C-alpha cells in the first residue's frame, strides 16, 4: 500500500466480486448511519451545531500560524516538548530519536491516522522496535498484516469468524472462538500485559487547544488512556490542522465528532492532557512529546477552496454514507484515507499522478457534504481534483496537476466547444450523429463506457429539426 | 544557518494567508438547555445508565451504607483508593469485615505500584462534578487520587456530589474556569470501557473497567 502503484480499477473489480466483504460493510455502515440519526437532535438544532463546529475550524484555519505558535508556546510552558516535521520521514525520525534516547524497544500505540499516514509501525520495525496497536480493531488487522479499511472502525471488513481465526493463528495458546465477548476478553488479557510493560506510549490528537496547550483525545476502549498514562514517555502525533483556538470551541466539536463517528452522545473517555507528571503526582508520563506534521497541509492552506479539506475532524461519517465506499470498502482505495475525504485528501498529499484516479470514484451524489459535521464541500473539491488532473487552463496548484492531460481528450473537448460555437458546424455534426451515431466503432473509451452501460441511441432527427417541421418559429 | 522544518512550515503558513481572504462564518448559536437540579440528576442518571453505568442517588449521610451494599454484592478482594481523599477516613472505618475488600492506598509512584495495581479489583475516586447533557463524570486526578485509579482496576466506583452536576460541558468549563486552571490531566468519563470493533457488537470492559458505579450524594 501507500507509495506502491495503485491499480484502482483492478481493486474495485476485485472488491465488488467479494460478497462477504460487501455484506460486512453494508451491515456495519447501515448500523452506523442509523445510530447517527438516533443520537442527533432535530434538523434545526443540528444546523446550529454545524454552524458552530464549522466556524471553530474555519476560524482556526484563518489564524493557523498564530494559533500554532500559541500552541507551541503554551505546550512548552506546560513542559510538553514540541517537534515540527515537514514530511512523514522527518516525523518518523523524530519518534525513532525519542525511542533511542530512552533505550526503548516497545511502543504501545493508541489509534492514530497520522501514524498510519507516516507508516510508522513498519518504519520502527525495520529499526528493531516493536510498535503494537492496542485499539481492538487496529490490533486485529495488525495481527493479520493489513492496513485499516475505515478510519474509525479499522477492522469493519472482518466478521467474527475471521477475527477468531486471526487470533487463533497469531496468538500463542489461543483456541478458535467466534464469540465476541470471548474475543474481547482475549484482547484484554493480551494487551493489558503490554500496557504494563510498554516503554513509550503513542497517541494521536483529536483537538489541540492553543489557549491552554491541551491535547484532547476521545476514545471508548481505554487503551488511549493506558498508552498516555502508564508508560513513562508519551508521544502524541498530529497534523497541523488539528489546532483550535480555545476550550469553548470544544463542546460543539466533541458533540458532532462522536455523533457522526459512532452515533454516541459522548465517548467513554474524553482525555485532556496538559502537562507531564508534576512534582508530587504519582502517575502519568514524566515526558510528553508533541510531533506536529505538515506533509502537504500548509500547501492546501494557500487556496480558498482546497483549505477547506483541512477542516476535517476525521469522524468518518462521509465514508459511512458514500454509495461507492459502502460497495467497495476501504482497501480498494489503496490509501490511508479512503472514501470521500480520501478522494480529496489523498491526491493533495500524494499527488494527482499517483492518486488522482480516486476522485473519479464518485457519482457526485452530495451525500458526504450533506452529513459532514463541519460542512466540507467535498463534491466541489472532487470536481476540482478532476479538473486539475487535466489542467486545461494550465493554472493548477495541486501536486501533479495536469498529470492526465492528453492530446485525444484535449482535441475532443476543443471539438465539443467549437461545435457549440459555430452554428454551421453544429448542424453538420448533429445531422452526422443522427445518421451514423449508432454505428460508431466499439473501441477505446467507447468500449470502456459501454462495458457496463447501454449505449445511448441517437435520434434520427434533432430537436431543432423536429420543431422546425412542426412549424414552431420561436422555439 | 540552514532553515529548520519549523521555519519552512511557518513560511508557507504565513504566505498562505496573503492569498486567501480571512472569511469566517459566525458560530456561537448552539447551546444545550439549562436544567434545574432535579432534572440534572435525573438526566445524568439516565444518560450514564444508557452506556451501562450503575447510578445510585443517595442522601449524603447514607453513602457509606450504599457503598457496603454495592461491595457485598460483588465481593471483591481488593480496593485501591487515595489515602488522603476526602472520604479516606470513612473508608478505613467502614470497609472492614466479611465480604468486604482489603483497602490498598495508592501511596507510591506508579513505577513501584504498577504491578500490584494491575491485579486490583476496585478503584474508588472522588469526582469534581458531573455533566447532565452527555452523562459524564468530571475527574481531575490529583497527587492524592492518581489517574490510574479510575482506569486500571476492574470496577470503578465514583462519588459525585449532586450540587456539582452541571447542565452542559460549556457551563462546566465556564463555571470551573477550565481555561485558567487546566490540570495535568482532565477527564470526562461516561461509563465502563467499551468497544464495538468486532461486527459493531457492543461489548464492555475491553481494556479499562468492566463496571462503573456512581454514588450521587444528594
């Protein structure tokens, strides 16, 4: 995955043929959609919450450099060590350096999408460090050497029988079971031992509050609290868009995040971390590091439309509501961030040459924009990705803009334009299509288009012509 | 001197603001309803019970009796607590005898206490307050009552004074002046640890407590 070549069409074809996979996704995502509706109030109140959440994130983006400076200053005052990384490679090196400075070989991890973006586990393993996922879903797929297929429920593509086999095959002395309670108990026993003995704990960050230098993490399992409390060192990683201005921004953001993600009023734990262990305190890490990652984000900020990608709070609800994602699942996208948000985020991070194709997997049905808690105009940005991939006007800004530009398409669109500009040409083309349109050779793009669609039939006479024959003068 | 990653990131961030107008939509219109005291207790209880917490509302003087009842129903072997918590003395005088756990004070640094703590059955803590709107306990651990008391033992018992229950999170943040007083770690806790990572089937007690029991002292 990741930087490997993405054959999206092959992935989609394979996923669509996998009935088990489709059944697993459909059942899980339908449940999530229902739970979301059940926990949100009436439409009018939802819109007021969204007003607040959108304002909080757009305000933060409008003041991003000041807020990041303030966050850094407050964190430093509180005793948190702040690091900056332009690229994922730099962020990985920083974390390796922290591990080495403590002679640490065991990292226990809470769920973090940024660490997936960094491919941190693989990187650390090549340097002899065990990086263990402790969120149950992440733990399951790590045992099976798979990436997450959903940003909130990473093992959503597995059913209980598959999980039972993964445990039996990979954990010592564990017999097969497909009883969910027993599977959870196995994970509890295995992982509590790891929390007790881990050298360093790693977490993501849901919101970083500039006003107080506080890192806010939400979770249900308690593994996040374990990772950020039991080991003597805590490392938090975040994308630079996670900062918000003040604590008062949190209530609507938290409420919408958990409602959108899992249909909950609140998670089991909201964990607000402001400093390492102080004099006299009995537990908590003695050292906290915050790694702030750019990886293409500051470039998105410079464009009024693209910057709205950075409003994302990673709730995953656009995945749950996407007719394409529901049918193909997360792995087909071959990227850390799948689904609608992935279609706009991934091409901007990895470039249009490599990942621009993801933006084609949308019917622009607008479901994602309708449910987005912070109102990211995802379909509009998907169209922007498509336009920039061809970049006819040569004014693109996204990495790899113009990557799909080609002579055939340029000529076709030029022809289309001329046909509508020059009346004589229009009449000629329309009459030709009426006569020969149904006899076009079934090759190239026409063949691809008609492989799963019925080819349109051309009317022998155009509407203009019919109107004229009917004697309508001012059509 | 060569520029650092930080310099290069900030150069781009500052440059970006010159290209985009600073339009920001107006927020601040959403607020959950404010409730009176009885409504706050009732809603907190309802919300917490929905996520499988056990909530008992008892007159202030009767909480030790309720605690003993809760403990006797479970017969735990050990209970960790903060020696200097406001209720420490009461525990030491009341939690004695058959069917009641041995009291273990969290009196050392975690490095020395960790292995014992992971085997303890019950952790009991005070709370700074509660929030009715989302059914959570506000827990700010202290040197007297460390963070892991509410996480590692199999059962977490929390004492909550009814007059510290707020209607909303926003109100709690304002009234308690969070912005000026953020502690090392501030927690909201709504119930036992849970997961739905396998087939979206909800199960409790995955890493942290399997049970959360709240005594609301009215």
